[in-house]
C-alpha cells in the first residue's frame, strides 16, 4: 500500500485529487492545508509521496520541500504550481522535487504521473531492502534514485537485460556505470554464466591484446603457459569493458572482428576460437569527439552503441543525495561494526549544498569516513570533510562595473558568479537567489556562454 500526502490550502484541489485517485485500491491518501500541518502529519504518517502546492499560508511548498528532503529523504515530493509560475517548479526540481504538476490539473497527466511514481517507489523500496548473496545482484542495489532520470535508467535496464544487444553506458566517473552493467547481466538470461570486468584504462597497449584474447605458450618472453583471455572466460556470459575510450586503435580493430564474426585468435596462436559473449561498454569520454580526433573508430562506435544508457552526475539529481547518504551510512555502519544511526539536519544540509565532483563514489567515501569519526551515533558537520564545510562558508564577493546601466551590472554579476562557480548552473542560480530556468533566460538574453 502506498501512502500519499496531498498538501494544498484550496479545498477544491484536495477534493479533485481524491476523486482522481478514488478507483485505486493500492493507495492511502491524507490531505493537509498548509506546510506546518503537513510536517506534523509526517511525524506519524510515513508518506511515500508528498504532493504539495507552492503558494500556501504559514509555510510555502518550497520550504516544505527543503525540510522533507532533510528529514524524510525516502519520500518522493511533487510540487504544484500555476502556468504563470513555472520558474517555481524549476527551482523545486533543483532542490530535490522529483516532478511537478501544473494547475489546473490534467486528469490523465496526474494519473500517468502517479502510475510512474508508484512503480518507481516500489523499485526503490526493493533497492533499499537489505539482502545478501547472489540474489542482491538481481535487483537495483546501489543504483538508488528518486530522480526522473534514474527511473529511465531502471526502465532501460529492464528492457535491454534479456536481449543480447551491445550496450554503451555513459556518464562521469563515479556515477555507477559498473553497477548498471552488473544489474543488466544479473537480470539477463546469462545471469548464471560469467560476468567478466575489464578496466581498459589500467592496461598498457602492449598488454591489452593478451589480456582480452589470451596468449599461447611461448608467444613472448614470460609466456610460460597458454592462458585464456577475458573474452574466452566470458563465453556464454557478459564481458564489461570499462573506459572503452582508452582502448588503442590496433586493439579496436580486433574488437570489431570479435563483434562482427564472434571469433578471434590468441596472441601467438593460429587457431581461430569462437565465443558467444554479450558486450557492455562504459566510458566517461565523449566518443563523438574521439572519433573526430581519430582516436576512436566510427565503425566500432556504431557496433557498441546499439543501446545507450546515460547516468546523470550527482549534482543533477539533488533529490537522491539524502537517500544515498542514508544508504551508505547504514552499509558503512554494518561493515565497520559501529552504532551510527542518523545524520543531523546541519550535516544533511551540507551534503545537499556540495557539488560532488566525484559523484556517488565520493559520497560513499564521505559517508564511510563520517561513520568512522562519529562519536555519539549521529553524524554532525564536524564528522564531514573540511572541503564540504568550506563549500558552505560565506566568501567575500567583489564586483567592478564601469557603467551605471542596470542591464550591464546584471550581466557582469551573472558572468562573475558563473565564473566563480565554474559554470555550474545550479550553484550559480542558488548564489544569485533565482531559479535555474530564470538563469538560463538571462544567459540567453545577454549572450553569456561557457568558455570552450
């Protein structure tokens, strides 16, 4: 059963939402007229989904959203706004809302959104349920997220897992590309066969062919016995080539042959070996640019890129930060044998304000460190790395302008804030106190572009 809390000071919208959900037998619904009352309800009512209006008395929906993301990180939050205030919805999305609704409601749109959120919530509940052994790899463990982009990732995994299509997983370092590859393998028909992982960036040009395809005894100095390569070991299973963009051009030719003909020869051998291996690749590089620079073969790109799954960076899925932090806190506490149960509100606020250049991997490391240094069972700001605390500190801000025109001053201010924040639009919008959509519009108006 899914618990929903609908928050709106207008009774007509409360009644309308209840009518739309009347036929569903899998939901419990409670209503509230303001943010303060909603927070009180959440203390005793474990809402899976909160749908809140933005403009309300006592506490607006944006402030309610901020508090829910700190105090109830597993709760999905949807904001309601009017056609004239879409900028509020954009701001809410940057603060952790998973979606938004426009007034007046489109009944079909509301139903579709609720269907998606309920499926997504159930997937997330499975991800967060502790489980050990081989079965954990059949689920989306460690691929955790409320963000709409992550729901698309879950859907894509389900759709492609039972096919034999080659898959390219893209995203910055630390976003969890290996986890996605594992989930695809263990949900596929090959799940009882080998899943072989290869970090291509760690192999030198002289070693990579022998590692991938194996070698015969005497093929080179030190080859004292015949050795199978990774493709042979992955026969009937899956091979995961991480950082495929670092594979040398000569080896790319051999990879193309394996993909096209399903055969290869060991280094120093003459016998042609046949394999049935599913290929999953991953990269943080722009392979399109690598093709232009002649560092990556275009024909190989088309062979490995039958299906693309993109993982967004953590800074673009703010709603997932508290959720992941709780998950890593619990897993680290178990691993280290420490009684650490929660984060303080101040610590959660620091986590939400940090840009996470190392993505999910960095967050996992930060939480493990925090568990180690925690003294009283609650992680506070003092248990977090200094870099997170410094990010939150107020810094002096100086701006020189040579024109009294307001437009010129605004353009210079926006440009300086963008430069200071290395063109991270979410952070710049937060510093300026405007919605990210508003910032986009002003950048267009003044012709401000990120330098190449």
